[in-house]
């Protein structure tokens, strides 16, 4: 028996693959936040030894990728496929980082949802025996994102209270057909949702409806309930988007308030670190997942987690043309157990 | 038996999925070229009824997608997953086009290789029973690509002889587990290759080594030879890249000159239409495949075709920073037959 597509948008993974190894790399500000002790590597000046911010982001992604392969252990470094993407135009961080890996490469674009998108594909490939071992990786960098999406840093633009701070960070996971937690038990692949939000400084609001849609879809497809999970973790809704998301779920008769947290609220101390509505970016969900969350699932401190990374699928051009901001959210059911039977033992 | 990953980068599809339906949409210049009679829809002014070029590209992709679904026939319109990508920053053509499809969406970025990348994933998903029916779609538009990658059209910049002309076009395929040609029998997923080319006006040269690498890998993984195929079709190497590609294959002891053609050389009349080294863009490979090639495989005029779309994975920023241009090529073995046994009957 292999993966089964349930009605709707969910695939239940019949032989849940293992997130065999994972690594994370972050910048200085992230290394001064509440999760400081959890990161594998914190850079001292966010440059990662490179001379442009784009090259820094690439170096960071390469470092996360290499660390994840090293942690997988001897003999586990041979990848069947590599799934990667990032926020930069033409995804240059991922393509250039992949250049050194002599590995078949699928380039992805899912905005800030990319860690979940790449893990969905990696998990489905391993479970369907399309691969023994895949790597999923993504990154974002505050300095490269600011000048591409907003203003050059030198301009010193003001930020609105709803704005979020792009995380300088990268996370990488090796997914393999091994019997070792954390397991990936199901994935729900998101649809593109657009409620007409046009404020580029309020991406949490643009993405919250997509998160609510995907989570309801998962519950609907599987029959699971919020109380089956220790934690429902969104990627980078931030303060504004998280409140909206919780209210949307409440309105659907499916309250999650006590169980929900957001990587963008966990990675920084919002009051002390001046990040306004919280962290954002591909690297936000990726680095929190691969530092703070997965080790807790591996040791069963967390038993069942829904990880949902959200993406805002706009571009500066689409915003300038007056378009609203479409959102997407992909969900992973991560577990300390390979199946329901193991849970009750 | 399902898909088997052969050594290297190739997956042989055990129950070859069918390219059940396919559609294509192009602009005015393409509709004046040698393949004019093959296209499903030719727009009169490249605007596709929209008021910006980016919105035109989206409208074009929506039209191709809708046509492919219509051609699939009643009851075949229900998609399990949608795979799409394009050249624009943050892939807005695909994300916005997907907004109207209430379908789980995987956003891809493979530059001009996207039609092959999306079909690889769609084919592997169907063969591995991860899906009954997937759609793969991509697009490019001359006017949106020019202003994003080069100059605004109003500037009237000169073009070098090695430069290529971005095709205004889109192609879409429904891939399903049906017993009807064309079949997708194998895929070879490319690695990122970089021979140090830095001339942004010579993308054919940047991509040719990736095409040669992937093709040699396919022959190596499968034991097949060039003479097993009626046609070896590259996506958009153009005149310069095609000559280089053929010489690279010759140097590998694997001559293909008589069997090779390139979508970028087929879609325009190079002398009459002033396109310099030929066509390029995601829409080049996609629209030629979905108009001129697939119908010939369906009726057995072509029996075995290797379709290889190539992508140049640079961005204007990476070029400005002095980086070379990495290339990638993904290969599909398309056939009028589901297997070797059927061929000899």
C-alpha cells in the first residue's frame, strides 16, 4: 500500500517517511532572539563571508544543505532528488546553491510556503517509492528581500505596525524511508486563495484566509480534530495574521486558539527586537521548524504537530498594477509515531 | 509495479501515463510563423484583452489551461494537482492563473525548462498513483519578459546576433492514467550545470551543456541510443545553442545531428521574422510541444521523441553581480506506444 489521495487536497502517507536529519542556519538578529540556543549556526554579520547579500543568502542555504547532509550520517548523503526554492527573483539562491550538488533538481516557487511545499513533494516521493532519499531546503535573507521587495536598506524607510521582518535564515531536511521519528504522516496541498487584500505591508492578513482554508480542508479530508494535535504551527502569519487566522477558524466552528502558534512570533522577541508584527520569509518557517520543533517531535515531547507554511504570491509588479495579494498554505502532519497504532502503545 | 528510479537521474514510468489532452495559445508573431496552422488560438494583438502585459500573460495561461481541460472531455476536468510556473518575478502568471482553479497547486520555477519540469512531476505523480489526473502548464510573453529581463519595449534597444526572441505562448497538458497515446515513458531530471558563460545575450550557449549532460545521462541510465528516437527535441537553444549542443554530443561520441531539432528554430522563420538566434522562453517549448509534436505522436507519425526543455537559471541581479549563467535541462521520453512490446507488434 502506498500513498493515498484522500478526497479533496490531502494525501495520507501509507509508510510515513522520516525526517531523517535537519539543519538550520540563521543571522545575527535571529541569534539574539528567544530561540538562540536552538540554532546550528548563527552568523556574526549576516554576510556569511560573501560580498553581496544575494551571495550571502546562497552561502547560507548551502551551509544548511551541507549540514543536513552531514547530520544524515555516512552513506545517507546520496540524494535521489533535491527540492528547493526561495523568495529572490528567478530563485537564484536555490539554483546557485544546487550548482554544487550533482543531484537532480526541482526548482520551486511557493513564496514563504516553500518549506512546506518542498517537504510535501519530498515526502510524497519517498512514500510512493519514487525516491529513497530527498532533500528539501529553502532560505530568506532580510537584506536581499528588503531591496528586492521594498527599499534598499540605505533608504531607511519607515515600517507600518502591520509590517513583518524577513528572517535571515535557512532550513534543510533530508527525508528518507526510515523508521525513525519525526514522521511525515499526511500532507494537504493548498489552493490559491484571495480575499482582496491589497496592503503590501499586511501580508499576514493576505495569507490568513489560505491558512484557514487549508486547515479546514485537512480536518475535512481526514476526520481529525484540533484536539488531536499538540501544536498547530503556522509559518509567518505574524501577530496580525495569527489573530485573523484564529478568528477565521473560530468562525468555522473549529477553535484552535490554545493550540496555535506562529514561527514569526516565536523567532523574535517582538517588544525587544523591534520587528513590528513579527518574522516572515521562507527562512522563518524553515529555521524554526528545523531548530525548535523537529527535535521535540523526535524525542516525543511533541507528539502530533500540524505545520503549515503560508505564502503571499504577489510580486512588486502585481502590487504596482493594483492587484490584490493571493495566498497559499501547505500543511504537513508531523508525528512522533508512524501511525495511530503506535500512538496508543 | 510502479515507477522505478534507475541509477542516476532517470525514472522509468512502469505504467506510462497518457498526455490525455493538450492545448496551446500564442501571440501574433508566432501565428505568422511556420507552425501557424497548428495553434489552437492566436491572439491578434498579444494583449489577450488585458490592460498590462503581465495580465495578458496570465490571461493567455488561463486560456491554455481552460482549453486543455475542455479537450480532456466531460468528467475528466477534475484535477488532483496542478503544476505550473513561468518566467516572471515571483511566478505571478501561474499563481494568478491558478487562483480561479480550486485545485491544489504546486508552484515551480525552472526558467525555460518549466514545461518539462511540470510534466516530469505530473507524470511521476500519475504513475506512482499519487494522482489520477494532473495538469502541467507554463507560459512566456515577449513584452513582459523584455521589460523584466532586458529593457522596456519603448527603449528600442538593439539586439545582438546571438540574442533570442521570447515566445508569446502558453502550453498546457492534462496527464492521466489512461491507455491512449502520447505516453510518457521515462523522465530524466536535470542537474544544475555551469560552464562559466556570462553573456546574457547568448543563453543558448549557457544552456547547451546542461542539455548535453541530461541527454548523455538518459542514454547512460537507460541503455537507449539516439537511433531509437525519431526526434530529439530541445526547448529553446536557438541557432547558436543548437550547434553547440550537437557538437558537445558529437564530442561525447554520440552524434545526434540528423535527429535533433529545437522548438526555438521551429516556431519562427528566422530569416523572414527577424528573431536573430531563434525563439526562447517557457512558452516556446510548451507551445511547440502542445501544437506540432504531441498530435504527431498521438497518430504514430512520430513514434519515439525525446523532449528536453532547457532553462537558464540566472536573474538580472545575478548577472549584474558578475555571476555566470547556470543551466538545467529536464528530459521526457514521449512515445506512441506504452512499452517496447507494443512497438514491435
